[in-house]
């Protein structure tokens, strides 16, 4: 293995680069891959196989190599499991073989191979049963896996993700792809060409001339023409998956350590010019380092100027090999050709190969260049739903039939003759189909021979041998998917690129069937392994599940609010920098003694308007809404069709045909969708219109005994006296010329007003309200305090006090179920057996003896005696500062009849006693509410 | 409850345009935004902007759905159901923050957040941009884009646009 | 069948592996059986096994339209657990876990059930309250459970995001120590071999095209390999349950969706428990081969396509990277899809179909793999005795009429 002085189309000898492999220093050039640089330095053992830790050398020159897997470190960034053949060399790279210690050349686990007889495919299904799998598993797990992942987070490793469109996407920049791209671009189509190498051209460099032009010049000319015609070319970009409706996903690689860019390309049509890869031959010792692909060897020579050896044995069964042999011979390789069909063929040598032995003779050489034919890369065709047909002449699966938006050309289509390929490309560029011509090449099938002697490899990375396939057949794991899963053939990181065909062929022989009768496994994206980061992109930290922000957030921050996430919004939980519990307690007390000011802006505000608005609101709500008068407010539930409480809220009737639904802040999107769905289903959407105005209006809640005094201190035009504005009514007025709606609703159980104003005026209103409030020793309060206040009244929080079983009658609202005559959502479900059983869980209060701490939320009420079972659970539990005691709400079976009873409350193995009480702990007659 | 005040960057009003490479982002103050729904709203005297139309007038309507438009800088309208016109109207001037992204790189920035193309028209300017519901259309000149986003998400959208603008 | 053991492995190793015998036969279908089971996945094969083993009913055919175990059984993320909420679910799924605990020995096939625990993380105070409710429910129902503090979660899974700027900080978790993973193919193969040994005919590449009826009673099936009669027919076809129901003339309250799953390239051990983070909607474990196996929410358009699309992939994979940032540089090796049959309460349907002679075991949605032993056991009991087993009765189809739903949507973990 050495570098020639006069070859290497893509390397730049003016830019030498230093790197290390397994601790030893080497040099390469810009344009090299790690593999070509290592090969130029004569490194033959570059890794170890997964199971037996056998030495591995390079098989391929690009994505088809299953062996050279390394962890690579550069500038403090370490990436595990890099394929050396597709990793471009950069100065300072430190590469280490994965799954080998201390080095690939000397791996302490190499001795495992001695036990291969007992470690064949599926051996772990037949043992480790006794005494217990758990005894053996840790050892197995430690042996598995390739590279190790460092626990560090790469802070700069973020993928750019971009959507794009084009008329024509050409996948692959070899001779066919370049031609199709040029023709399509010159025909005026919006063309994108993706090629996965740094220098396009595919295997064209192996062709001396194309159209009487030196290959490198021809490639450059196509590229120039494509760009002149307005086509775009993406280099180092792999199309890895085809998805529905013409979406093709690509990753664009950049410098080492940078996250790839994701391209989601919606193409009017795609031209598949992905080429074909070389197939290994199956013979004894075929896994030894030095046995490599004939065409890869030619590729190393023409692209990188690396001659695999001065002498080689070539095993080839088809006439295409002639060109590769000629190329290598011209560069000075002394080649001996041997018929690969000769029985008893064996690669000799201990760690690396020393040549081929056959028919009593040994042919010494450092490398054995093997090929049993080319396999078209049809993965994307299959992703797109295209069918395959078996071609006997080529002994390969080829794209078959038509797809409306994809056609395959060139070697990907089984068209190995360059002139035919260029014809196909020309037609494809113009969007025309072109029948596949017969190949001028001839091939003598040489497939694995089950029963023949010697250890013969099928899957090099997973160490699946021909014998393993024989065992699988013997045990009836004969379908192609069983074969794959039982032997693990094709499940390594190369996804069977070099192993699938041999495996199928072996099974076909064993079953006395043809290869197409065995079929193929499902081709699945991604075509090559891609970092998980590609799917992640900018959606991280604050941009992952972003919260909604209040227009008053700056005010809250100035007041030292603890901002917490409630229902998708960032809201004040409490105010102050001290201990949360102290602030919350103080706020709850303030709200009951003077008043609390709460930013209630996230509360849903969805208007339903139109001639059918009343009928519609009455239909979607459990409670009767037809009797709601303008200016009035009513509490109600939205149910699912299953009769389960989906959300609660208040409905305000603004006008005959205008309703305002105030749903929970956490459910706004869901309620809006629910309303829109029902509007279109069984109702007349031309007579019902739904506007979500949650963002338009900010709401400031003033709650407590001093609430009215505060409002009176604002200089409003409106009369907010008890007579003018009773509970559950609203008025529309103005504040400083801006519309202001004042609703008298209460979540706290105290006298309470909700002031709603267009958002931009909220800061001004907040300042006025808090200033007036401050003069009365009333202050802003957060959600935590409000949660206690509402619990004191037994007011539910949907999703906390209710769950997937709760029906409205369970929380005290049973009348519409019995009395409402119009149809409404969920109606029928409220009359099932289950809806009527006496043991339904219902909302009650739970009281503990004075001085005891609150019950744990999530504790269960349990039956007493043997066979303990749960009767329900504690859903809300607080210490009430105003009542100076612990209070709790719970959903308990049949509890309404049991008010006054003592029950056992169980949490984490401990029992407490509590009494079932009314859920309303404060002001049951509502005097404070109706003040 | 967990105190997250340090987990979220305090919001900064966009008083001055943000300069990106070959693009800039600013906030726009409109006189009025009105949501109008009804069976005939797409037939009116005002220009109806779809994608990829360029709105050029002081007052125009955005086509959102077959039965919904957003009227921009139109007259004050009474809110609620108008039986004569068969329209429901709501003022949403405070509900949407309006951003304007202009420059050679603008479309490329937007493509980081939505599948958009000048060659693929749409009758609606409503779409998702970086996962957020927006109204997106061109205004004034061909490389200037207006984006209406729910005010509670305007910080998020600005952060996404800023991140997207950093990619080359 | 050859008995499997270390000794046998050793012996065959010396003899060139020539003595292994088929794991199952490939018989031609007979014209008549006592029982036909439609669907040769885990549940169908387990049903056949228990019919033969527990009830001595061996004239059984399992009809599989493709290759056995090729549906959801071969496509799932292999989690086994019983951390459900309602007593009925806890009993059923824990019965399954107990069967899994002895399954390798029972089948003489290593299904590699690894009980390394399954934890569900809590990312807020509200999450912790619900986790407490769940934890207590498990304990009261007799299921093993632990409440873990944030520090304990961190010690067990250092890979999780504990950075100060993590979007969803971890407050703690509920763990089921007896939960874990199993080798999905091995479960199917083990049951197949066990059933076949006891005389069950497993007929692969045999698609059922119609249900034959006489006087409203199911009497047999028409298939691509001929007509076959049977006294009783069990349907275990998962995502195709609605299709089969239509063939038989009844309806099921099922929607079928694509569920995607993912595996990374193999890496050295870095995660030794199963983790579900509801705030992210993604669950993850590491297989014995080293691949990170994970999944998340459904592709929400009903489909039999067994493939999903990019938006869900970005949601699920992006969530994993946000949960465990160190995995950003690990590479995805493969993604695939299956069809999940989802019921309104995320609980399975086990029981008579309404067509006499035809019995159902379906509706497992995203959670069928863990229940393979129990599902098979219950259906076998039902078909052998004509009566529900106590554990399966609550899951009868009639619950959708009575309203006695068992709403495990929270416990199933994945957004429906």
C-alpha cells in the first residue's frame, strides 16, 4: 500500500495534514479520507469485528465499507463510530479503532475468536436460560456496542434545518447524475443536484475519458454547465430517505465536529442516480484484511492516488472487471487473475492475508481484489414504494415499473454501460422515460456454496458466516426477515450493503429456490447512519416547547415575581425573593383580608357569534345556555362525547348572537379545536363563527373584601355597586378612553372582579390598580395563593381534581343530566350503567384534626380491613392560612353518602385518618361571594 | 411550584431593527387589525392578499380561510355579529405582534421555519412558522415579509428568526 | 425439537452445528381444526401455546399472512412493565410480567427478559403529584414501585439532562424495578417453537380473505391457501383488527395509526434502565447489542401504511436529544413503523366479538408487546372454556356500552 506520485484526482499535495491512528502519527493530504490516508501509509488493520474481534481492513472506499469504524477526536470534540472511508481528513485528527483495545492491531479480545464454534448465530437464544439471564447479561452488554459516547454535550453541535423546493432533484453526481442535471437545468427546470462526496463524479474518475474528454475535465465541464444554467449543487450531501408526497430528506455534512444540515426537499420529481456498489465473494478466509473490493481499489487509485499493493490476486466473475484491472495494471500493479468459481478457494495468512490458495497452489500477494458483480443502490426507490425485479444477466435486483415522481438511471438502474447510462440520463433530464437496455457485460453467477469448507464470511461487521446461514436454514428461519433477525446479517451499521445479497443467495441455494423467491428485507431510511442531532436543530432549551409570555411580564419581574409554568404560560407563582411558602401564605391572607391583584390574562376568551350561536353554545355545553341573558355569566362544562369533563369555564352572553367562552388557560387550543370541530359536524358553519381573542384582551383580577373599593378608586364611569353589578354579571365601560369589560366572577370565593382591557393598555391599568390597591394594603398575588383560595371553596381545577373518568355529576352538577332537553355533546354517555353506579368517585373535602399537616396530594383513600383497595385519592391539599388548618379535596367512591365518616388515607406505606366533609370549607352560604 | 424566572430570558421590546447578514427584522405598528368571518368575506373592495402576493396598499385584507379574512388598517368596525352583512367581526389589534423581515436573505431565513416557495401559491397566508401559527405575506416590495404572530409568542419567533439568520 | 442448553450448544459446536432441528415445521393447512387463530404475532402464537399447554387443545392452526412475528411483535421497542393505574390493568399486566419472568424456562428459549427497571420521570410539581397518585396506586395494587428523588434519578441515569438550562428539569420519578425489556423476536420464536412442538400447525404466508358463517355463527375462514373450518376462531391481528371485523360483519371502536420506532448504531453501555419522560413524550432504552431503542407519539392520521413521516420523527428524535443531550452525536441507524390499534380508553379488548364462535384479543394500541403472555393466556382460556378468565372480564367489548371504561391513557405513557 503506497501513494503514487502521479495519481489522485481529488487530493491536494500542497496541503499535507497530520493525524494519528491508534496513537501513531501519520500524514495525508487535503482531499484524503481517513481511509485513503491510512492506506497510503500502509496501515492494513483498521478495526475489529463486532463478535469475534477479528482483524478488519478496508473493503470499500465509500459508504459500502463495513469495517473501518473509528472514534475521531479533533479540537476537543470526539465523535464515536465514524466511518473512515467517508470521513475527510483534517489536520490534528486523532482516530482510534472502536471495539478494540489497546489498538486494532493488538486487541486483547482477539482471543474470543477461538470460541467461535460455540458462539454462532443465535447462540444466546439456546443458552443463558438457567439459572437466570440476569447473571450473564451484564457481560454480554459490555461486549456489545462499538464506540463509546462521552457524556459531554456538544454546545455548538446544532443542525441547521431547512425546507426547500425544486422541480427536479437529481440524487447522485456520477456521470449519469451530472448529465441528467445539466440537461434538466438547460431545459429550464429548477434543478438541485445532491452528491455525497466532496468532489462529485462518482466512479467516473475510473473512466479514462468520457465523450473524448479526460474524466476530471468532463466532470468539471458538467458542473460548470449546471451552474450556468441555474442549477444548484449540494456537495457532501446524502439523500437518505424518501417520504410521502415527494419529500426527500438529505443531510449535508460540513467540517468535522459541526452538525450536518438537514434539507427537507419537496421535489416535483426525483432522478435516482445513486450508482451501484461492488459485491464481495464468499470463500474461505474472505474476511481477512487485504481482501478488498476490486472497484474500491480502483477508486483509491484514481481519486486518492493510493495503490493498494504492487501485486494482487483478482477474483472476478464478470467482464466489467476488465476496466478496473486495466486501470490498476497501468498504475503498476502486477495482477494474477483466478477464477472465483474454483472449488476450495481460500485466502491464506494469519492476521492479514498473504494471498490465495487454490488447487494445491498458493498465489502470494498482499491484497486479494474481489468482486462478484455490482449491486445497484435501490434504497430510495424502495422508500418511494417502487418495486424491484430480479435480473438474471446482472444477478441483481433492479428498479421495476414506474413511479409517478421518480426514475432511476445509470448503475442504480442496472445500466452499467456508460453510453447507455448517458442516454438514460439525457432522457431523464427531459423528464422522459427510457427503456433499460440489455447490458453488454456478461457475468457468471458465483454465489456462496453452502456446505463448502472453511470459514466464509457473509456479514463482516457482525461476523455472520455461511455456516450461520446453514444453521438458520436447518432450523427453519428461512424467510428473509427471519434469516436477517436470527443471524443479525444486515443489521450492522452498514445495514447489509455488502452482506444482504450473499445472504439471500445462500438461503436460496439451501432452500432450492431462486434469489427473487427469497426476496429482500425492507429497505428503511436512513440510507446511511445520521446523527440524532439532525432531527433536533434549533428547537432546544427555550425554543423547545416555548411558553407563552404575559404582556405584563416586565411588571411582574420588577415586583420580584417567581415566574412558573402554568398551562403553557409563564406566570407569577408568587412575588418575592424569600421563601416561597412565606410569600404564598402572606398573599393568601392578603387576598382574604384586603384584596389580591392577579394577572388573569391567559384565561381563554373565545367568542362564538352568529345566528346559531345560542343553539351552538347550548349544544357544546353541558349546562343549559339558552336561558342565559345578555349581560349575564354562567359557569359550565364542556364534555367529551364520552361524557367526561373536558374543561370548565364561564360563558358570558354579550348579545343575542354573541357569547364569550372563558375556558381554562391551559385548554384554549383544545377548546377552540373542539368548538371548530363541532361547528362543522352536524351544525351549519355558515351561521356560527368562532374567534379566539385570548391574546387580544388582558385580564386583571381584583379579589377580596376591598375589591370594590379598589375599583371605585380607579375613576371609572361605571357603577360597580352590589345592586348595579351583582355576582355573575358583567358590564362594558371604558378606562381612559379604552374599552374595559368588568365581569363579576370569582375563583376565590370572595367578592371578585375581572377587568379585561386590550393588551397594550394592560401595563397602564395594572399600574393604576396596584397603586390604588397599595393604599389599602392590597397586593399582587400569584397562582399558588389563588390555588389555595379556590380550594377553600371547593372549586375544581380540571386535570387536577378531575381525570379521565370524571363526569359533571361527580363534581356536583347533576341537574342538566336529568333535565336538559336539547341534545348536547356527551349526553348519551351520561346515562350508561357506569354513569349511574353509586360507587362513582365524587368530589368531597377531606379534613384532618387541627394542627396536623396537610395530606399528601396523590395519597389514596383505602378500604379498611383485609384486601385493601383504593376508593379514590387526594387531588388538592394545602395549608389554609386564613382557616389556620389543613384542607384537602379528593375524588372518593360514593362519598356523598359518607360525609362525616372517617377514612384511612394511605401514602407510601403510612396511614392517616381523615374525615369526609363538604368540599366547601369557607363561607358555604356565599356571603363573601355576594358582598 | 418551581421558580423558573432564571430559565427564561426577560422579554426585550424590539424598538430598533435587528440587523442580520443580508436581512433585518423590525416590529411594525399597525393602526388596526380586524378579524372578519362570514360566508362572503372574500368578496370585498379591498385588495385580498394571498401567497405570494405583495400587499402594496395602506389598507388590505389577508386571506385566511374561505370564510375568514384579517382586515389591516381598515375602519373601526363594531364588534360582534352583523346580521345585515352576515359577518362576525373582532378587533385583534392587540392580539398579534407584527414583524417585518426584509432583505436578500429573508426568504432563506423563513425557509428554516416553514415549507415555503414563491413558486407554490396558496389561497391562505396562514401557516406555521417554527411551529407557531402566523400570517405570512409580502408587503411593499418583493423581499419584504410581514409576519403576524400571537403576541404571547413574539419573543419566541424573534429568537427563532435570529437563530435561523445565523446559518449560512 | 432439540432441547436448548449450554451443554447442547457445546456439543453442537464440536459437531459443526449439524444436529440442530427446525424450530417449527412448515405444515400445509388441514381442512379442519378445533381452533383457528388468525394472526401469527406474539399474541396469536402465545394463545396457541397456552391452548395446547394449559388446556390440552392441540388441533390448532395459527394463520399468518406473512412470516410469523412479522407485525408489531417484530417492530416494537421491547418494553415490559405493569406500572398501570387501575386495579384491573395492574392485575392483567402484572400477570403478564410474572409469566415473562418464567418464560425462558417455560419455553426453553432465551427471550432475554431483562428486569432492569422502568422509570417514568416527573418534570414539575404537578407531575410529581400525579406520579405520587400513580405510585400509591401501584403499591396498593401489589405492584412493585419506587419513588425516586431527582438525585436518585441522576445517579441511575446520568445521561438525562440535569443542566441548569434544561427545558424540563427533573423533579423525580416513579420506577418499577421488575419492569424492563425483552428480545421481541425471541418471544415470537419461543412461543412458535413451543406451540409447534405441542402439535400446533403454524401456517405462514396464509392470508385470511373471509370469515365463513352459518346461521350467523363463524365456522371457518377462506384463505389464500384454501378454506379451513374450525369450531372456534380467535382474532389476534392488532392493527388490522378493523379490517378483520369488516370481513366478519361487525364494528370495533378502534382507530389504527402508524407508530414509529427508532434504533441508533450500537454504542458501549451507557443506559441500563428504561426511561419514559412524559414531558417529552419519548421513551428510551439500550438493547443488549448496544443500540439506543426509542419511540414516542403516533403519526396522528389513521393509516395502515406502517410508515410514518418526518414531523413525528423530528418530534420524537428531537425530544430524545433534548432529554439526553450527549446523544446528539450518536447516529440513527434505522427507523420503521407498525400499525397500532387504539381504543377510546387505551385498554385492550379481550372477549367474544358478537359473532358467535369468533373471539377477540386486540386493541392493545402501543402497548401489546408487554402483554403477549397474558393476552395469549386469556384468549386461550376464553376459547377453551367459553368463559372469561377473571382477569380478562373487565376488558370485554361490552364495556363500551356499559361505560365501564378503564382509561389508561395516562398510564400508557404516550400521547394518543
